[in-house]
C-alpha cells in the first residue's frame, strides 16, 4: 500500500465507516466476510471473530464465496480474498476512469507540494478515496486507495457535501485525526456540480495551522485542471 521503506515513520488513516446494511441478510453477511479478509488471510476462527458471525455461518458463506472465486485458500488453508475480485475491480476501474484521468494532475500536485495527495468521491453518506499518492517525506500521512471515510470531518468531506463549488477551497486541522491537516478543493462537472474533491494532507508540523494559505492555490489549480479535463 505504501512504497515507504521499512523503518520510516508513517501515519495511516484509521478509517473506516461501516457500509450501510441493506436488509438483505445474506448479502450483508457476505460483505462482512469479504471486508474481514481485507487485512490478510484468516483461519476459520479468525474469520468468525473478524466478521462477527457464528462459526457455521462464517464457514458456509466463505465456502460459497470460494466457489464463485471471491474467496480462496492460501497454502496454509486460510481464507483470503479471491482472484475474481481482481477482475471485477479492473472492470469497475474501467467503468469509472476518473482516477486514471486525474493521475497526471495529482502527481504534479504531489510533486509541487511535497505532501500526500488524494482524490475523493461521495459514496452515500461517506467519501471514498479513489486515488492516493504518498509524500516523499519520511513522516507522511497515508490514506489507502479505496478507504471509506466519514463526510462530517475533514476538508474533503465538507467539499463533497456542497451542492456546488461556491465554497471553494476548504481546510481542516486535526478534525478527524490528531496531528493531521488537510486542504481540499472541488472538482466540478459542466453544470457546476461537485463530483470529486482533490486534497493535500500531511502532518500539522509541516502543513501548519492554516494549510489553506500555504497550499490552497495549488490545490485549487489542480481541481480546476481536472474539472477542465472532465469537461
């Protein structure tokens, strides 16, 4: 997830918001099984505990998902995420090219600021990180691609809850994580609707208590460039 060599200090986003239950029990529980395997392989007892399911239910769902390629076994017989998810993930990425379009813009922003850069989109009452580039600094703030974070805290969340780009650049200091600051700007479509948020984030000791003053112009320029690409 990070190219940081072992021993270099990082701060990772603690994150996640729970996805809403659909009321379709077997689907919700199957997703619990898959999410439990995201950190790595688990034996049945570990899977049961991580998914919060009875042992028989965890086994039944894991083996059913295994039959569909969504779960597999490693050489120790532990459950882990299956290769069918790779195919589905690629298909989802191809159908949602925003991250690919944004890649050169985000890379330039990371190089210009020297801090970690993210691209977020709104997903129901949360925000999903669809692209993440890490700072070259030894001490860095990492939000993994795919992380689901709350809307109510952090500059990107406030950008994404705005109907239009009227609020412009937004910053935050230690709203969601102690010692972390961020500044975000809206990416808009042709109609002026906010479709994504570009963010720069990092330790407060480098970002400062008013990160908008230092990085606001660069983030705004990146968001505008991406908006033009989408147009």
